[in-house]
């Protein structure tokens, strides 16, 4: 099968799980013998642009004719069986969908967030869940300056949503939702249910798994309000006031709250802030953990770190809502806590380390769930199956439909 993946990479200063998913799926397809190529733009390139070119970037968020023409030329040269679209913001734009339509190439799109119904893609504002723009013009987002706290910066992405909502629905043959919880919200918003399918992200074998005594509890991710970092700090202070757990809390990542986290961790023996770690360093931190903590206050569309922990035989403590409750079977592969409740989170963290034997059982069950639902074999079957369905629905690429995986 010939696959062309279309993706706008995020800034390297803010590592994205979405970028990792793209790279991992490309490698998976290539290892299975498919021809998988990449058409990409990089947000890092914006910093080296001239001032006039930088000024044009926001204007072209809803429609970028240069990106459309470049992809059209690539489609004529490569003649792929299917195009797989991931992120188009800010340097590609939904104009790439038009290039695919004109070329008659089936399109699959992975929805990594909620940008189809929310300009910022988070359904989150001012420390609380928000659906003010779902199913209507995204004027509330502009009024509140939801993107980077700026009304002016929010205008291009609000226009993008308003102008291209129908284009996405008309041009994409198959939408991959990365959790059932995400799909439910998008169906409720009016997106075409018959083309929204659940395809969980897969995780490659980590190469390192947990052995021996765990050294810490781990938070690994972006240091933002919605990821629950402040909630975790509050819960840990409760734990420390009660005498601690006998293991430290390790935090790794970067983001708007990194200075606050670093100050909080400074001069404490029970907290270690590791900053930004490379993928190998992240895998090592996970393999040494008693559990990973994912106390997100927003509705995560997936929870990649939960599956990365499963792959290493490590259970998770997660907020019991959205996709996180879907990924963790409470009391079987990890524990859940009441979302936004520091006392509940603290109690779940205590329970996950209180009984080492029970913790090992949870980790073993988590690893078994990874092998069944989230490993490379399941990932390839789900990915190629989605491509085949998209191709079959349009009548294009009949030969590719019967290609063996």
C-alpha cells in the first residue's frame, strides 16, 4: 500500500505526543512493507522566517494556497493509495484537503484533539471544561482570547474552524478518533457518526520494563493547568504532611508551569524535577516507577503516557473521566481518582504503593492489556484496516484493498 502522511510538526521546544505518534506509525507501516512517505511542515521554521513571511502565517491558517499547490504536485508524483492527515496548523491549513479531493485520493484523518469543535482543541478554559463553541460559531473563543490569552491570536484559528468545518466533513473518508470518549463528544457535536471510528494510538515495545523495586511515582508530560500538575502538587503536600509514602515524586516535562514546579520541588527530598527528557530518558523513568500519575482536569482525548506505562508493566493512577477512565480498568490495570479532587488523588497514590505485591499484579495486568490492545500488532491491524475501509468507500485503489499486511 502507498500511504502519504501529511503533518505539521509542533515546536521542538514543546515536544508533542502527536509528533511521536506520526513517527511511530510511519515506522510501523514501513517495517510491514508498505510504502509510507511524509509531507510535512515544521513550526520550528517560523522563527527563521523574514518578518513579512511571519506576518502572513496567521492569515494563511484557514487557507494556504502554497501548501495546497505543493501537496497537489506531490500527489501527482507519488500517486498514493491513501492520504493520512494529522495536524494542519499553522503552516499547512485545510487547503491540503482540497488538493486530495481534486486528485481523487481517499483521505483518512486522525483527530488528536477537539479542533473540529473547539478552536484551541481542548474544550477547556479558565481552569474548567468548556463547550461554548461546540456546534456554533466560535465567537466565545475570540471574546475570551482562548488561544494564548489573546483575542487577536485567536481570530485566525476561530476563522479556520468556522470556514473549514464543512470542508473536513465533505473531504475526509474516515476519521480516526483516538478514544471512544472523544468519539462520543464529536458525534454529539454533529460530526458524521458513520465515518468516525475509534483507533487507539499504539506504542512500540519500549525495550525496557520494570524490574525490581520501584524508585518513585512519576508525572511525565506537559506542565500545564489542564494536565493537573497543580492538583498533583496539592495532593503530594497532603501526603507529605501525613508522613510521606517512602518513595519520591518525580516530575519530567516542560511547559508554562515549569518555573512554579521547579520552585516547589527545590530543597525537597521527596520531590525531584527532571525537566525535559529525551525519549530514552522518559522510558527509563517509566520503568523505575511504582506508577505514573495522570491527574488531568480536562478531557484527554487519549493518554499516551498511560499506554507507555502499560508497555513497561507499570500501572497508572488517572482521573476517572473521559479517555483516561477508558484506558485504565480501576483496580485491575491501575487506579482512578475523582477528577479535580486532591484528597481522592492523594488516597489513590497511597493505595498504589501501599501493597508492593498488589502493585506488581496491577503492572502485570497493565502489560497484558498493552499486548492485547496497544502493541504493534494491534496498531498495524487498526491502521491498515482503516485505510482499506477509506479506499473501499471511494472505489479508489482497489488493488491496495487486498494487499496483505
